[in-house]
């Protein structure tokens, strides 16, 4: 019986690891893509903030918000899975 519980815990850890890795990838992508886009199109951050209309500014930040949002959801899913581990 103990071996079955250990195998179930390992499978649970692997599922949680998948969601944690997905959270890291979503956060990294959500931060890196807007930064690369910014450096390709603008020379300074202050000029971008002052000269860009709000609509364009929000469109620029949308991938970052989506990436971080997906990361939070994936991390919460991993925490729920870890909470189901058998002792």
C-alpha cells in the first residue's frame, strides 16, 4: 500500500511541476515580448510614456497583462494539485 501512495504522490508532483513550468513560461513570455517590442520601436521609456496615447499604451501592455494573468492561474492550479497529495 505504501508503494501505491508514493507512486500517486510522484504523479501528483509531476502534474504540479507541469503547471509550475507553464506559469514560468507564461510570465517570461509576457514580460520579454513587450520589452523586445519596446526596444524595436522606441528609444526611451520617458518619451514613450509621455508621447504615446493611452489606447496605444494599453495595447502595448496587453501581452504582459495576459502573460502574468496566465502565470497566476497556472500557479494557482499547481498549488491546488499539490494540496491533494497524500501523506
